[in-house]
C-alpha cells in the first residue's frame, strides 16, 4: 500500500487579503506553535505575484481565530517575548477572535467590523479587542521592516 502522506491530517495556513490569497502553506500532520510562527516568517518574505507587493506589509491587521497553536502569542510561555518583538518590529496587528465570540455571532461580527474599520479608517482598535497585547502595538517602539 502506498501513502503520499505520513498521516491523514493536513494542516492548512492561509493568508487572505482583499487581493485574494496572498500566501498559503500545507503541513503534513498536525500543526504546532513553531509551524505557526514559521508560516508568518515565510509569509512576511513572500510577494503577491499579481500585485508585486509583499504579502504582509507594515500596518497590516491579521484576524485569526483562537487556536492552541497561537497560545504563545498571548504571552503564555517564554517564546511570547520574541513573538511580541516580531509583530511589533514590522507593525503587524494581531486580532484574535475568541471561541465565545465566534459562537455568539454578534461578538464575532463586532470584532470583525472593528478590524475592518481599523484597516479602512486607519483608526486604532480598542484595547479590549487586543486583549493584553497592547505593548506589541505601540507605534513609538515599532521600527518597521528592514530590507
């Protein structure tokens, strides 16, 4: 019997913008925090073939759900400091949608609207929305992406 994959599970990371799919990665097997961070490292160096612009740019807002692989981003272990420095360095905002908000519907839509407003109206997201991540988003500390 021939198997293409080691497991039947394939994890998919997908970075989508108004331009469409900016970057994606398929992982054979279950994902973890390290794979999650590798995805963002790779996508921060990727370029959209149609627009010729970086997949992730200074000031972008990433909206993600609350998965176990993303727990370290909120500061629950020793790698969170480097995660915060990385997002702060390139001025990327991380907006996490909590499970309770997703299941309630209204909270989820409120957070999504807040994320879109922050992108289009160039206004900061509320501290409540950013959940203990405020230090990461201080513009006076952000230096922008090098290279």
